[in-house]
C-alpha cells in the first residue's frame, strides 16, 4: 500500500510539473559563454541557435568560437552537430546551416538488409525512404526544417544502422532506454576533425569574470501533504529541470524549513537523480492548528544558484 501511494505521488508530481513549468523564452542577451565547452555564442549565431525549441538536441554545444573558415573563407562557428555559416544574402547577413550530411556522406557503404517500404516508411521525391524509429524522430523534431531530405538509404556503419540527411545523420542505439535509441551524430565535430583539424580553435576561451551556461536550471518544490498533523511525517520533493523541461541530474540540493515561530532547520539532500528529483522526509514538530510552515529549496548547478518555495499547513 505504501509503495502504491508513492507511485501515485510521483505520477501526480509529473502532472504538476507539466502544469506549472513553461518553456523559458529565448535568451535576449547578445552573447553567452558556455561553461560546458568553454566557448562563446553571440550575435546572429546565438539568435539562430535559440530559434529552435531544443538546440542542444539539434545542434549540441559549441566546440569553437566563431572564426574565418580556411576552406570556405566564410565566418563560421562549429557545434557538436552542426556548422553555422554567416553569409551575405539579398536580405542582409544571415546564418545558413551547412549541409554536413551531404558533405560527409560517402557512396559504397553497405546497406541495411531491412524493408524500406510499407506503412512505417515514407518515400521522398529523391528516391530515398525514411522508416521506423528514424521516421518517428524525423517527425518529432520537424525534420524537413532541421534535418532536410534523406541523402542515403539506411546504411550499416561501424556495426550500427545509420542514415544521412542533408544536415544530419541519425544513429540507432538499441541498447539505450526506450525513447533514447535514436541519436544525432556529432557531424560538426566529425567534419571539423576531418577538414579543419586545428586544435587551437577547440581551446576554451574563458572570460575573466563571468559564470554562465546554456542550461538554465528551474526548480519546483512540492510537499506530499498540503495539510499535515503535528508529529506526523512530511515528505518534500525538489524537482530540477532545464529550460527545455528536461531533468537535470546531479544537482546539489539544500532545503530550509521555516516554522511559525521563525526557527529554521537546514537539510542537505542527496543530489537529484536521473529524473531530476531529490526528496527527504522529516517529523513535523508540535505547532498550533492552522500554522503555516514554509519550505525553501536551493539548488546549485554549473555555478548558478536557483531557489524554489512551497508550504504546508498544520491541521487537525
């Protein structure tokens, strides 16, 4: 029975997260320093990066600052899965995404021996088809916009199923959990290593005094019981997500409980788990009925500190 109640609480918690948390607006600053890789994104590069709903999935982290490409002679910036080219157009200076899938695909690779026709496949005008989980991933991430048309059939590369698109390459990883088995290859890194191959451009360029990250933590605090009796057990849940609503594991969590007489108790919680959740239980001291007890959580992640607050009431 206790296990069942815990499952119900967690399911309810997921529902509350969806109801209360909304995607953050795109950054309005003109530049951001990415602590994860030690590189800057600024100007048109940053605006293009933030123009998609999930840039970390589609483009990944930057692996260089912007520079003049020795091959194209254009101003470019490499990301894990993409290259941004700053080009002059009739409408002014704009970012164009380089067709790295087209540039990197090689003919003569063994094809996967599986059907490429039927209700789980889609045929494109250029004669190639996209099927099964790759098609689901393509549709989920607006593939016509972000990946382009397929430029290969399903191939076997290094023992894995892969398929090239104009701007991306999908890989099939059956050993991963369900929902995570299709990943995008790091074509930006592959192309950089193959063509540019200048390790100096990969070196971090840290600012003199700034803390920042592409991942912006959001914290929510929930109590198991909104109404509780003195002397009973109360459980606190702290949920940490990034601005794209993805759980942030390994976040450091502390909680301060403030009682009606203004006394406080401080708790250091375990780091958030793979679902972005940390929790703890404590015994409620004796206080008058209808007293309000506040709970404030503070999480630290990548040099940033974010707080969230909740409360519950003493009842009969």
